[in-house]
């Protein structure tokens, strides 16, 4: 699929959405932001597209990097850094800590944001944030044996021995340098709008 075809199918989704995901009313076309979009005549919500957010965590210990082996499809048997999808009621840094714990039982803390990858695909646009995580306790790993069948720390010279290591995971393990964007304690200091909370990553001096 070319980018043009993906964009075309995304646009069709946006225009062809029939019902408001907020109030359930039938959507009608509306010009907004230079494009025709589906909009709700009742609650005013405009469908700006379908986006999903994934997270991954780089956890290092004694010069080795943590990879987990997937037990389910898509990508059964593949090694990746741990991670998953962000829920609507959590920030990305909270999501990655939760996912790492669910997959490995390791307690970690998100310290910085190392990379962002955006994928244009047929059903939505996916963003994937990669965090650097610090271990909060000794690395004693336990996996559930279903979703995750194995998890281990690997030295860089062992990466080639893994039959199926996700290229993005390998890239981040081999090429991250420095500390990335720091998680900044912004709430209160920068005053997000009432009723909202921020997860801010940036360079702060
Ligand atoms: Zn609505």
C-alpha cells in the first residue's frame, strides 16, 4: 500500500463514520480545518481521525537490554522491548510502567522519552513512544507464559542469536544515546486547563 492509498482509505474512514462516538447521534459532513469531516450536529464533536498510542520501554541492567518474547499473534515468537497500548485514563509514561510490570513483573520508573515513531496504516494512525526506564528493584523476571513467553536481559553481542528481533527494538537498543527528553513535573507549575492533567517531556535547564 502506498502512502497515498493509505491516506485515501483514512479519509474514507473519517468521512464515512456514521455515528458520534460521544453521544451516538448520526454524523453529518462539515468543513473543518480545510477538509470535509464527519461532525455531530447534536454535541458538536468533529471526527478528526483515528489515532492510537503505543509505548515501549528500554530497560537496561549491567550493560544488557531487556527484550520480551511474544506468545501471541501478531508477531508470535518475536522479541521486542516490552510495551503495549495506552489506555484513555493514563498518561504514556504510566502506561509503559504498567505494561512492563504486566509482561515481566519488573518495577520500573519512566525517566525520559527517547524516540517517537508514527505509522500511517489503513485503520488508524499509530504513534509509538519509546521511554527509558529505570529499575526500581532487583531484576527478578516472571512472565505469564501466554501473552509473553520469555523475557531476558541481553548483551549487544547476543542480539544476533535472536532469530526474530524487531528492527525498531534493536535500533533503540543499539543507537539510543544521551538521556532524551526529560519527564517534567509540569502540573501546577504551568497550570494545564482545569480538569486536565499533563504529561510533558522536554528539555529543561
Ligand atoms: Zn455527538
